[in-house]
C-alpha cells in the first residue's frame, strides 16, 4: 500500500485484461471469406451460393477468370475457402444424379480448416436435403444430392503445431527482448550507475545504443536457435525465403526494443517495468494479434485496436513465409507498417530519454 503506483497497477491491470480477454477470447469461426467459382450459372448454382451466404458462416464473393488463379486467393489471404461449382451442375441434379464439387481450403490454421470445411459441408448438406425433399414430393425414384470434395493447402494434415510453432517463436522473441530492455535503464537508476553514465562524455544516443545493441545480439541468437528447433525438432520446413524472414525479424526487433526502452523511461523500478510490460504490452499483444484467437471474429471496435498491434503484422509475415511461400509482393504492407511502427516508437523513446537526462 505504500507503493501507490504498484497498487494502481494491480487493480487496473486485471480489469483491463478482463475487458480485453472477454471480447477477444473466442475460437469460433465466423464470416469466412468464401470465393465461389460458378461454372454452371444456373438456378441451382445460384441457389447454392445464396444458401451459403445466408448460412451466417460465410462472406461469399464470386470469382471469374482462369481457374489456375484460384490458389492465389488462398496465398494472398483474400479467401479462406474456394468452392468450384462444376459445369452441368443443374442438369445432373434435374436428372436425379449426385454432383461433386471441389473445395480448396487454407489449412495453415488447423482450427480454421476443420471448422471452415465443417460449416461448408453442413451448409451444402442442408441444400442437398432440400433438393431430395422436393424430388420426393414430385414422385419418382430420383435422388439428387450434392457433395463436397475438399483439398487442404499448406497444411494437408491440419496439424496445429505447423501453425503455432512459428508464432511461438515470434512471441518468445517479443517477450524476451521487450522484458529485458524495459528493465535495462531502470536497473541503472536503481543501482546508482545512471548518474555515472550521465556525467561521461557519452551522448544520450550512444548510451541508448550501448544498452540496445546487446539485446539485438540476444534477439539474433534466439531467432537462430528457434529456426533450428522448428526445422530439426518439429520437422517444419520453411517454404519461403530465409533472408526475407530475417529482414522482418529485424523490423520486429526494432519495435520490441523501442517499446521496452519507452517503458523504461516511464517507470522508476524494475518491478513496475515488469508489470507494465506484461499487463499493458505483452498480454494485449498476445490476445489481439491473432496468436491464439482469430482477429476476424472479434468485435469491430476490437479489430480497429488490433491495427496498432505490431505483433499482428509480424505473425502474418512469419506464417506466410513459413507456410505459404509468401514474399515481398504479398507482404510489403506488413514490412512497411512494422518498420514505421518501430522507427516511431524508438524515436519517441529516445526523445523521452533525452528529456530525463536534462
């Protein structure tokens, strides 16, 4: 109770986490981006598309052009599922035949792949049941039905470890570099060595560089070991470019080190630095970045908040490089945001540190 700042943190932080977690913590999959290629363009195909859109699970979009571009929709993330309605779809159903249609699914997130295909099968099954019911009312022995043959891309076995291991590497990199950086300058103040640094000829930028460079090396070592563990222990192969991943890691290190330095300029003790880092930075980042819960299923106001979470963009890049072989054409937006975020927060932290030196 003597430490009022600590008391406020212990009261406010859990309430803040409860509010965030209550809105963000959901594994339900809703509004899946479904691209429909209608090669039949008949009443039955349009009715099937309408049924899928009205199911409440999908946001349907019709696609045209060459079919060899369907996979690009999954690579770019513009669609999570692609449904291909074959030619003569209506003709075969009117003859009382069974019709199979192909569905391509983005399997990077095993939970998304399983639930998305399950919702698709359920919606198509309902459409097929109504067709059968109408055929029975008309009489005759026809039994029209519609089936879905699914093909899962990027993670055919729908193994969750393939999706989570690269993300865990990203999370551990953030936790380590942010935590140790946030306590670095505070420790100097507590031990009384900050005054000795201030009276030296070193400029503030040089003091900060001396504090941050060792943690840059720590981050590089962590990334190296993590890549080796993911490759040789978990047997997960990187489909994309290693240099591209390293560039994104450097941009992300810029944000975590900047955030850690900024926190260290706001607090007075290592205990406060740890609590602020955990409750107000790391936990929101983990909950709102898409690490465990799909961002697309969060309320609109929470989704707006996720736009300022740098971990969200780094996770998108890491998973895209590892699983989808994405490169700069698909990820240049994430790179620009990460670099800008890191440069801004590091600049603010350095400016705040200069004021304290004065």
